[in-house]
C-alpha cells in the first residue's frame, strides 16, 4: 500500500515532543508499506530524506497565520504523485483543509485523524467557528475519520458530518513507558517530596496556571510541581509563581524530548491535566503507563477512564485539584490501586502496537473498497 501522510510539522521520532505521526509512518513502513511523510517545514538543502524505511518530503510555507502554514508546494506534490491513500492529521491545519479540497476532484481515498476537535492554541469562540465551517468541510470531504473516543465521534455527528468514523484509541509504547526505578541520570527531581507533574503546551486551553494555583493552596513543604512543556504562556506562568510565592516548589522543565520522558514520568508520583478542551492526549496515556495516578478535568471523553485510575475535577477549579492531590497522596492503598489500574488499563486497551495495526487495517480496507 502506498501511503501519503501529511502533517503540519516534522516530528523526528524520540527526539520530538509528539512522535505520534512519525511513529505511525515508521511502523507502517516496517510492515512493508510504501510510506511518504510530507511536512510543511522547508529545508532547501535537504528536501528529501530516507528515515526509518520511509521517506520524508519537506515543502516550504508560503505564509503562516496563527502558527498555521499554507504551502502551494503541497498542492503541487499531491496533484503530481500517485498514492493508494492519503492520511492527514487534524482538521485544524491548512494542509488538511487543502487536501480535503483537492480530494473533491480526485479519486484517491482520504482519511483524517481527529486529534481533538477544539484547538487549545486559539480562543474557544474562534475554534468553535472553525469547527462548524472549515472543519466540517474537511471532515465531510474525507472518506474515513479516525477518532480516539466515542465522545469525539458523537460531536462530529452533531455538527452534521456523515463521513464514516472508526474509533481507534491513541496508543503508547508500553515497553518504554512503564513503572521503573529511575537511575536519575538526567532529570534529578526531588525524591524527598511528592512530585506532581503537568505535561503539555503552555497555552490557554491546557490551563497550566491552575497547577500553579493548586501549588499555592497545598502544603508546599510536602510537594514539588513540575511543568513540562513550553509555549507562549511560559513568561506569565513564571511571573505567577512569584506572585503566589511558590517559585521554590514549582519548577519549569521546558520542552523535553520524548526520548527522555520515561525518566520524567518515573521520577514523579502524580499527573495533573487541568485542560479546558482535549482530544485524548498521549501525555495522559504515558502517565498511566508509567503507573501514575491521574487528576484531570471532568471532560466527557475521560468519564469512563479516569475515575478508575484517579479523579476528575471541575474546569478552572484549583481548589479541587489541591484537594485531589492531598486525598490521593495521603491514602497509600488508594494510591496503589490507582497506580496499578492505570498500568493495567493501558496495557489492555491503549498499546501503540494495537493503534498501528488497527489504523493500517482500516486504511487497507479503505483502499480495497
């Protein structure tokens, strides 16, 4: 099967912060498929590469709006090359929107993976308008939509999209992310206190400020909070730690490459994700695979999962986050129960191998129908 995968940026395996698309191309190539990964991150000196048995094609951006790049080279490449199937990622990017438009005039099947319906990088009102206009057009132009959860599938139906949907949960490498005794080679966190971890882009939708506010409510002598990730809010968040007097117990790790994330998770005890909107983030699965009890906001897509492995809290409620941290960390039997169930749940339902196998089978079925 000849697969063209298109993503906004180039994700370079374990060195990247989000290796989902790279890993999918790599592992499908290992299965014997001919995979080209096209990315809108130009490099004149090295426009074409062979990496992990698949090819990476880089095209230049003509212009960028809201961190979203438009490329006429992408249009030319899609129009002048033959593939059995095209697989794009997220309706939020110009690249996906352009390919959706092109698919209306071509015969190559188009699949799109929905990584989350609402962007956390733009205002909510704008994201909602985009979803019901350009997003709806993009989803409706596809022959198949991959969703991580039934919740996202139902929401797509609510906006009037009738394209077939398959539920394939995001997956995580359960051999890399697991409960381990860390060697503390690179990240030496404070093992004398309970370490609370946030992982994600520092943007409004992820709501990282509530982690810092929770740190100001809870007993700082017992806990350290680690903010792993980078983004436009970092300066404001660092200032907030000073204003609230928690600069000694809140630490910013910056953007950590994926290759080092197993160490970060293994040195922490609890995972907190206070997002206002999400798909089904890999960070949550990585934390669960690493045996961390989790605390998330009570988003609908988490309702069948998080209560088994931690607690949900209302959106924008740092007091509830602080209460959950205290309750879980002070009850050793509850902590152990959540930790063990988190690992078991990921092993049973969210392994990366299952994600690759199910996605590949669905694409092959799309080609042959």
